[in-house]
């Protein structure tokens, strides 16, 4: 476990106290939890590759996320989904509600996430073990753990070691399009910290593309994550942001793509704590 400074520990404890409150949080309290809840304070954090997405990076990613039914795979306490909802609120004030689903394995993060984003449906589960009854989504998003972290099983059509590819293979079963933050050495290009986008020869990626039929490409507009290197906690990271969609996958055979005709089924939510029932659930504005 990373050693916290006294200030960090104090603020983390205050964030936990807010999560424990028997009432919905105010906006400023939610922002405090997002800023100060320390992912490293849970014992499983190192095994689960838990590094919460910097909010400024999440904000840039949110610009490329559209649709009415969105799923965040490996949601942490909701940094990425938080920025997506903030972006939609700013841009489409009068649009009908969107349905947001956050999947996260760590129950402590899910508990905090429910307090921060009560509009979302939170599912405390392994992303590699999701029920088929979830239906399909317009977009899947995520900042999964990087590399060969522990996993319970393989995703459909991918048997390699990189967890981020497993998550994207699951995403492609749930949505026709997705946006993911992945390690630079798992992308088929290098863009962050470079003057221009350059394709990168990458045998691990090529194997992933061949076995899944999923082709990854830069987002539009593309995102240079070098601006956020110092904003990750306990690590310095310069990942790439990738997308897949019908256009990127056009020329690849599609063993794993989601069927857009399948009707969405009700999402089986994990049980809530009694005091959480006071919070609005299911959909956003
Ligand atoms: C890099 S963090 C990203 C968190 C989040 N996307 C955010 O916005 O801050 C990865 C997250 O994946 C979760 N995780 C790891 N393995 C998982 C699994 N098999 N199923 C679901 N979540 C998992 C970790 O607990 C952690 O919260």
C-alpha cells in the first residue's frame, strides 16, 4: 500500500466520512470525495491496478463520448463517468435522461461511487463475469488496469495477458463503439508527447486485432495525455486514448461486435445500503 502523507490521510478520512453520511451529498462534497478518496487506501489496490483517472484527462475523454446508454467498465469511484455527465449537462441541458452504468469490482469504491454519482446504476462485479442480460449500450468507456493484473477468466476471443485488451473485448460485446485509456505500448500508434501521430508496430496489438476483429484508432479530436503525466496518484503515466467503432472495425472480420438490435434489459443492480435509498437512482437528469 502506498504511504499517505498526513494531509492525504486526513482528507481521505474526511472523504470516507462523507461517503458514510446518511443523506445525499452536495456538489462540493462530491467533488471533495473525487479529489481526496485515495485508491491506495484499500488493500487490493496494487493487485487491481487501481489508479483513478485524473479529472482533467477524464474531461478530454468525455468530449468523444456520445449516446444515451453508456457503460463504464472498471469505474473506480467514477472519475471518468463524472466528467462525461458534467460534459453532457453543459452541452445538452434539455436532453432526456441518459442511462449510466458503472461496473467496479472493489466494493469500497462502489460504495463511494454511489455517493458521488447516484444517477448511475453501480454494479459491483468482475467485468469478465457480467450477465448477458445487461443488453447493449451506445458506448462503452473505461480506464482499465494496465497489463497482466489478476483475472478470473478470459474475455471472448482474446486469451493473451493484457487486461486492457480483455476489457475492450468485453466492451465490444456490449457496445458498437468504445473509448478507452490504455497503456501506450498496447496502442497501435504513438501520439502522446509526440509532435505527430505515428503508427507503431505492435505484435501484441496485432494478435488482439486478429483474434477479436476489433481495430483501435485515436479518438477524434485526438488526446495527448502528456499534459496529465503528473496528475496520476502514486504513478506517472502517459497512456494513449483509443476508440473502436464500426468505422475503425470496418475492414476487420467481426467475431465480437455487439448486436444493436438486442433490446436493453433491466440492469441487475447490486444491493444498496439502506441509507442510499434516499438518493435518486438509475438515470441522469
Ligand atoms: C485504473 S483504475 C480506473 C478507475 C476509474 N476508471 C476512474 O475513472 O478513476 C482501474 C479500476 O479497475 C478496477 N478493477 C480491476 N479489476 C477489475 C475487474 N476484474 N472488474 C471490475 N473492475 C476491476 C480497479 O478496482 C480500479 O478501480
